[in-house]
C-alpha cells in the first residue's frame, strides 16, 4: 500500500481553453470536491478564448507559479505549443481533449472538426457570454473605473477575497462584473459613488484566513520573510477600512471564508437579482 505524504503546498491551477472554458471548469469542480483541504491555499486562474500568440506568456507565468496546467484545446498548433513547453519545463499538464479526440479518430477513421467552441450554438446567449467574459477581463482589478457604469455588478473588497474568480464565474453566466480592490490610502474612484448600491457586491473574509491565503501566495511566488501584505495587523487595518467603505455605501458584505466560488456566486445571485 502506497502512502502519500500530506503537505500544505499551495495549489495553483491554470485552466486554458480556446473557447469559454466551461468543459474544463465542470471537470475541475468535480475533482476539487475530492480535495476539500486545498480550499484555503488553492488558486484557479482561467484563460478562456486563448490564442496561440499569447500561449507562451501564459505558460511562462504558470511555470513561475509552479502550477498545474489544465487544457481543453482542440487547435493542433496550440496543443503542440503546450505539450512541448510542459515537456521541456517539467510542468504538470492535463490535456482533457487530445487523447479522446485521437482515440475516436483511430476508431472511426474520421477527421475531427478541430473547431474551438463547436459545441456552442452561435446564438444571442452565446455571444452574451463572450461579451461578459471580455468585460470581466477589461475591467478587472479596477483597471478602468469607467466600466462601473456599464457593469451589472461591481465587486469590491480587499486583496484575496475572490473578486477576480467570481467576476469570471459570473461572466460565464452572462453577468457583466467589474471589480475593485480596496486599499487603505488609495482614493476610491468617483465612478463608484454613482453605482446603485443594489449593484455593489461587498466581499470580506477573516483576517486569519486572509493571512493564510496571502502567505501561501507569497510562498508560491518564491517570496519568503516578512511582508506587510501578509502581516496580520495590516490585514486587520485593511478590513477595518473596507468595512468603513461598506458602511458608507450602505452595503452588507458577503463572507467568502472557506467557500467555493460557486457557493458565493449563488448567494450573490440571490441577494443581487438582476433585471
């Protein structure tokens, strides 16, 4: 009987797709429920609608993060880029599509379409999802506050309260979500004041849990030693500032401690119904 030693190493997974990425996400969710102890330290990074020209940069970041690379690519050129990079670098790679495509090709003698997103009908619902995903990427992390007025929802909270993964998850459900990190000493964009409070989603977590997540993140980046980012007193200061912002905006925060993205997203959809 083989005994696998249990470790507390952070788990980072890069989900790379040349379409929406729904297939990979569903399969990944089914696997992750088997590893509940990874909730505190895992990070899932999604790269939908990936093209060959940006693949090398994504893979370099994955190598830096010591991530598992999970792909649902059907374009042979992209598949080859990933396979060669992972073989040379030693990155762990799980290819959901190629082995089955090759098996069916061998069995039937038929040539696959090799079209990204062929399972989706090109109807208005599909295009709405694509538009929402592009919106989430464009207005992620407070890049452009002008997007707040166009958003269905604006997610706010301190660093590591799942703003980005929630924005992407909601986008896959055709919800245009922008997000903004709350940082003490950094002035809030004026556009936030014009967003109706029913469209603002406040996210929070315990200081201890945030410290654990941030320490794991720093460790995955190879950053050791003291850092204000993971200092408990500073995190408490951040949370106090965030609570002040929530109170001024008149919004009630949702706690994301030890909760799956799907669970939090469901609560958001229940408490912030969209017209």
